[in-house]
């Protein structure tokens, strides 16, 4: 079938496409590298004509024109499902709100709770069958576009084609307007180079990983660094089942470690929902039959994860309290990122036969401005601090000082174990606090 006539009929300028937006609308932008560029610029230019436009997106990988054009937030109200560094700065300036979400629920939210008047997303150019591929942002894209009253796509020739899985594309018959976006560079998220401390943490995790295990790596510097060190270890025949595809998986592949050979589900395929990393990683994704992108209600479903034996999840956090509550998304009232899929994988990996979940973190945090060092292990989370993983679900915690398992532990056992992996500089004070909190045994070390 030839879709050229339909393509020509739907092709228009960004300015024409965004005329469909009217005051009061809910508009969804693609997230990550699915963020539209030309459509964002064109919508921003309509600021003086419009009122009360609510925009949802997530993980901005480049600045947004609707923000630059409206620094007082008079017309465009932007909310994000997960903060990048840019979103975090906007939040600090009161220009962005967080939308609480456990990532596996996002497609359900769109299909059952939310209205979308207009969706604008960046996708790959149309293929010969009339499909536009969601590329690096499958996650919840299909659910958003199925919900939207009007679908506008902006093509980008540099977006790789991600093979599914499922829900990785949209057909031209489901699209209302097409804007050609050319070949602008796709934003990259460069991995941090592992330091000595990452290596200590990685060693403690690697000794828990057996050949044939399946690995999930979360967002942030440390999980990716740990993943790179797993690639350098002796373990082999690893599987990939993850929400976020990061460069560490490419390292595992290059070193012959990623075979997906022993996965009970999707054998032979590395499973993922969205990707952010280097251009080299994006080229690896392109038309690669060894990888399969799926929506997050599959990748992140604990009941799915539980079907994969020896599932190991590695995620990072901001702070941990002496009860074992994990805050991975805020520092007090400052929203840092989001729940994302952390709780999904902490829960699912614990259900997996032989599975383990690791929350890894540096034991201390040094404020860039003041240079003051504080403990990431705190007696109680600061006021406003958000619990990402409830204490009752937490399994292993790992810092450069060691590794502890909290599953099934009483409050005094938790306090005792957690303090052993706190920075030594803060341990005495933490013990004093634990005593006051009545979670310290007399016979505990002191
Ligand atoms: C997208 C997904 O869901 S993937 C699946 C797993 N999901 C998750 O794990 C979600 C929750 N986790 C996360 O978002 C990340 O792992 C994080 C935020 C914990 C770590 O990510 P990183 O990018 O390595 O964080 P980084 O060290 O750069 O710190 C981020 C910010 O938090 C601040 N911060 C970190 N720790 C602290 C602390 N203890 N106290 C105060 N501020 C802190 C940093 O200063 C930085 O702020 P800045 O940008 O203004 O300088
Ligand atoms: C990491 C979360 C991205 C999204 O909300 O789609």
C-alpha cells in the first residue's frame, strides 16, 4: 500500500499544526528524546493568543521554549512525571510541578484517568508500511497517543528505529498532523566515569550476581557505573530486562557478557522501555533484533519481573533513614527526580526466584556550594522528604562501607545494620539518635 498521498495531506508546518491548540487545553509532549523541538517553538510563539495551557511531559533532555517564552508562567503550566537536571532547576524556580507516579501505572493513568487534548511527539520518519517508530521513548507513548484527541508528530531522521516488543510505533492512519523536523542531533546523557568508591560498591554487588542473572539498572551515575563494572567482571550470560536502557548494557554486550540466553521470558532479547545515553548507544538500538522495546506496564510489572529467575536490580537513592525508608526522589521539600520505576523493580526482583534488589549510594553527600559534608544515612527523613521505597519492601542497601540486607529485620536490627554502612564520621551521632528513637538495643555495639 502507498501512503504518500495520506502523508502529503497530513504534512504541514509547525505553525499550522499547533493552531489546533486552544485555551484551556491539556497538551502532552513526548518525553526524553521524544520531546518535540519545532512544535514546542511554534506553540511558545502563540503565548499571547492563548490562556491556561497545561503541558505534561518528563525527563527534559533539552530546554523548552514554552518555558523561555513564559518565565512568569502566565499561560503555560508545565508538569513533569520525572525530573531531569533541567526540570529540577525549573522546579527550584517554581516553573515546573512534579506528577507523582509509579512508572508501571503511567499507561493506565492515560487510558483510564487523564484527558489529552493534543499530543505532540518526536518520532522516526515513516517507514514503507506507514509506521512512525517511537524510537528511544516507547514507555507510555502509545497510551498517550491513543488517549489524545489530536496527534501531531514531528519526525527526526536521527532517531534510531527500536524494534518491539510492542507499542513501539503509530500508524499514519492514527496521526492527524505531520511536521518534518529534519535531522537535529539527539540529546545525549553521558555516563559518569566510575571512581574508586563506585568500584567498592560494584564489587559488593558483583559477588551477589550469578552467571545467567538478569540485570536492571536504574537512572543516575552510580547504577550505570556499577553496570560498567559488572561488564568487566567474571560473570557471564547476563540478561537485560530494564525500564531504562543505558550505556552499561552496551559495555556488557561488547564484552560478550549480554547474551539473554537464560531468561525465562523474551529469551534472546534485551528488554527495555526507554533509552538515554550516548550516540553510540542509540546506534546500537537502531534496528537491532537482539533488543525489544516494550511499554512500562510490561517491563515494570512486578508480576512479569517475578517470572525471571535471579533478577538483580541496582538503583540509587538520595537518603536512607534508620527505619530503612528510602528516599530516591527528594531532599526534604526539594523534588530531585521521581519515583520512576524504582519501586517496581525493588518489588519485582524480590519476588523473582533467586532475585535480589540493591539500593546503592555514597555514604555521604557534599554540598557543592557550601562544601559541607552530610550523611546520606539520616535518623529520620527530613520534613517533606518523600519515601520512594517503603521500609517493608527494602532488600539490600550498599555503600562503600558494606552491604546489608534488611528483609525481615526488626527496627533495632535495621538501625544496627544500616549504621554499619554509614560514613564512620557520622556513626556515633546516628547511634545516639537511634537510642532516642527506641530502636537501639542495650547490647548493640557501643
Ligand atoms: C527513570 C527511572 O525511573 S529508571 C528506574 C529507577 N528509578 C529510580 O531509581 C528513580 C529515583 N532515582 C533517581 O532519580 C536517581 O537515581 C538519583 C536522583 C537518586 C541519583 O541520580 P544522579 O543523576 O546520579 O544524581 P546526582 O548525584 O547528580 O544528584 C541529583 C541532585 O540531587 C542532589 N542531591 C543528591 N543527594 C543529595 C542529598 N543527600 N541531599 C541534598 N541534595 C542531594 C544533588 O545535589 C543534585 O542536585 P543539583 O542537580 O541541583 O546539583
Ligand atoms: C522516567 C519517567 C519518564 C516518563 O514519565 O515517561
